C-alpha cells in the first residue's frame, strides 16, 4: 500500500477517536501523523505496511501496540499521560512523549502492529440483550447462541450482566457489572431468557483466564476511556469463572457447520458485534449465503 493510504487511515482514525470520545487517542494520532509526514520514526514503523491500512485497522493496531507496551511498564514518560496508568493527558506533551517512545521502540512496534485488533466491547451487549429478550418472548423457546468474531466471548455471556436501559432495569440484579445505555421508544421486553447452549468462533480467540491475553484486550481500549476499561475488567472476571466456548475458526466455516441442520427444542440465534467490517468480501459473501440458506 502507498504512504498516502497509510496517511489516510491515520487521519480517518483521528476523526473516529474524537467522535467516539477519546481526545487522547486523537491527539496521539495527530502527533503520529505529523511525524509520518515529516519522515520520522512513525514513518519507519507504519510506512511499509503491506496490507490495506483501512480495512486492517492499522491506526488502531498502532494505538494498541503503544498502549500494550505502556501497560507492560515500558515508557514511563508516556504513561504519565495515560489515565489507565494513573496519568493525566496534556497536550502537546502526550504527542511529544509518544514520538520519543516510537523512536526508541520502532523495531518492537513494527512487530507489535502485526497483532490484529481485538475490541471485545461489552457495552454492545446493551443492544444485543434486548434483541435476545424479543426472540425469547416471541418463540417461547430456549436460545442457542452462536457468535462470530467472539474474541473472549464477553458478549456471548450477555445474560450474566445487569442493564440500566434509560429508566428500565433488566438482566441479573446481582451482577457485578451493570451496563448503562440510552433507551428510546417503548419499554424493553421483560426478562425471561434461557440460554440452552452458547458457542463462538474467532480467527484468534482470547482466553479470559490468561493474563497475557487479558492484557491484549485491555490494550485496545483507548487509554482515556476509564469507564470502558472498568467494564472490560468486570466482564473478563465473569468470563474467567465459566468461559464460553470460542474456537479458532472463520465466520463462514463456523456458520456452515453450525447451521447445517436444525436443532430441535431451541431457537438458534447467530450474531456478531461490530465484526462485519473486519471480514473480507469473500468471507462476508460465504457467511451470508450460509445464514440465508439456513433461514429458508
């Protein structure tokens, strides 16, 4: 890919970070972008990326690689700007510290950005759970849950959380994690959800019991989003108690196998949470064909 494509991916992610509430992420990437344009260390780390920097989320890989190093105790100067390390962001100091860190760690960062993005954001369960309640109420059957791109399976266990959906309380009242979300329209369906079985797939599954893999997931949380950071900690602890089955398999192959025949006595729900953008065109087409075939 051209340097222009890398530059465009960084610039787009600056906009994305600002829109989604991470001024620190945006500020770091703006510094990286200026350094990239000037032919600095960020150009050395990112400039010869061989894939598609947009669809492969190169900017998020870069932010995750930097955050991961800081969480491991590297880059004390940069850690002083990261709330996840007890720091407080300041500008332009954070971007200047980033550039010094990248210049020091350029070879290790070139290796680290090969790690695909893993963002198992459990707040997405606030949308999934009411949908599952709707299915359960309409069918009066236990649910068989199948999740593609499940990562550590944190959204696959959405029935283990509590929810504050506007003024409405749903889910497990004794859950150690409560997810707050806006709610518009009529009341969400009442609780009454039985999960018969649950299983997921992911090209690179994450084991919630493994400290190194927990660190991997944590690194992709933007370092100034502490609420999201705390949600992840609680969800990982819950998943570690009784980990859902997530196997190393692509979405289309998983759907083809799991939807090859009906399973009596349950309603099968196949779902994902912000995974579609990471599948290539062939995988999307094959997955869609399997789901449509099963639905006929």
